[in-house]
C-alpha cells in the first residue's frame, strides 16, 4: 500500500484556486489534471499543457485532485508525491486501484527514494526532485505523446513456443501490438527499434538468461522507466527475488491464477482502457479484482521458525496487497499480538522449539479479544490426526507443508470473508 486510501469529496469541485479550465470544457477536449501544492509549479505545468492543446484541470491537494479525477476523467495526470493535507501517493494508489481510472497515464514528481514504489504502482513516469523547466517539459511532452499515440506496444520474451502463442492470445487486442521473441538476443534487437511500453520476461532463456537481460535493459538509460513484468515458473530463492526486485516492476509466478494476474499487470502498465479490452479479458480482470479485494490491506502474522517457508509465504501474501508480520517462535508470536492486536489472520507452524504451535494457539484463545481470530495451522507432515489435534487446540483450519500457495490463498480468502 502506497498511502492511506482516499474517498472523493464532491464539495471540493467548488474550489478553483488556480483558475483552471473546468468551466470551459467541451466534448472532445483533451484534459490534463495537475495536482501540485506549489502554486507556481502548478501554473508552470498548466502552461505547458495548454501550449500543447490540452484543457487543464488543477488542484492544490490530493483530495481536490481526486474529486476532479472522478468527475472529469482526464486523459493524463501530473501529481506531486508530497501534497498539503495528504500524501500524493495515496492519490496515485486510488487512481491505479480503480478499474475505471487505472488506464490514465500519471506522471509523478517525487524524491529519488520514491521512484521505484511510484513506478511499481503503475505511474507512467517518475520525475526526481529538484525539477527543472526542462524536466517538466519532457514529462508533459511524454504524457501528450503517449495519449495521442496509437496502440500500445508489448514485448514478450519466452523460449517456449506454446507459451508464447498462449501469451499472444491472452494479452493481445486491437489496442496492443504484441511482439514475441524466444531469446534475449532477439529482445535486445527489438528494443533498438520503435519504443515498447512494457516487457514480459521469462527467466529461463537460452544463452543470455532473463536475469542478465533484465539487468542489461534496466541499466540502459533509454529503458530505465520501461515496465518489466517477470513471468516465470522458476522457484525463486530469496537472493534471486531480491535481485529481481531491484529492477522489475512486477513478478508473476506461473501458478493457477497466473493468466489473470499477468493480464491485469500488463493492462496496468500499458494503461489499457477497460472498454478496449475483449469481453473475456474484462471478465478475467473483474473476477480477479473481486477475488483479491478481500486481501487488500489485511494484516497477517506468520509464526514459524523456518525462514525459507516464511519468505515464500510473505512473497505470496504481499503480492496480494497484504501486510505481513513475522515471529520465529510462539513466545514472539504472543508478544507481537500483544503489540499489534489488529491482526486479521495468523499462520501458525505447529512444530517449533519451546512453545509449539498448539500451546501458542491455546494461549491466544485464552484471551477474549482473540476468540474469533482465524488461525491456520501449518505442519511439516500431513499425519493422521493432525487436523483434529489442531482444531482441538483452537486453530481454525489446517494446511500441510510444503504449502500449496493456491490452496493457502483459497483458505485465507474463506476465513477473511467470515
């Protein structure tokens, strides 16, 4: 989560502190929304937009900016990450988690340490402070060009021909030109041609690996802001995932729900309008949003002394928008719950040294405020009687290790919806 979610306030539409063009709009007008707390900087961006034929909407705060975005649905947005009254990243989050607005390209003015979170949230570009007139001109020109350009361009790199053809069918459409190649070398040649808007990359490639290609692309200034989605069936180690997250905007593992997630991620980074998607594509994204909405912002405590297991579970849960806390034994688990009572669900390893999962769960259930807290047991072996023993100790449900992530997510979804 980038910031605290906001809610549009219609009354804020009455404010027009910068003298924008909201009263002079006609059908067919291109619209640029500027959300910037520095009035002089806002006016400079407004001037650039008008010089390029846009009608300009403007707000000095995130709340007013969101109200304008909801009312007018602009073609492009420039927002500062630091706004008076509210964090501008909350506005970006609102835009990129709303199915009807997520296609709008957003340029964000942000400090260098916020660049990656901004891009991973779906921004078109991130402009690092302090900004210069030349930098502002470049950002506005990029947004204008992107809005006026035709179909988006997607590059797929996968050496499996069957997989490539499947992805072409899944991700293509009248609004997207898809190029699919089988090697890193072919990908590099394609990148030297017309600009691509997104790259989907498998890691298992002949000769130059996907890891090497990703590093080569992202260390080239020309492709610094090119969104890269790693799409792989490889079991990633902690070191490999850390290496990937240094450069990739998103990682989609080839699991049961991978097609839905990959379609959703590419639609986000390509800024595809929902109306331009095929009916089946729209249904897939809507179903995914409905299924995953239950995870967003929920807090999960993992109590487990197996670091590898914790890493795998954390990666899967955080990818669904959940906040994960960790305790390596039962005592730490109880201490964490005492400090963080608003936990939504606990994943409890049953075999831990000292206070095991059964006794930890009994201690949790002895506290009235945790009487209905969902606790899912994790055990290394599916031994006869384990489920009954877990339930008797007060656990809500049971899953055996090695954990099947899809099964765990299904189980988690059930308990969070209760």
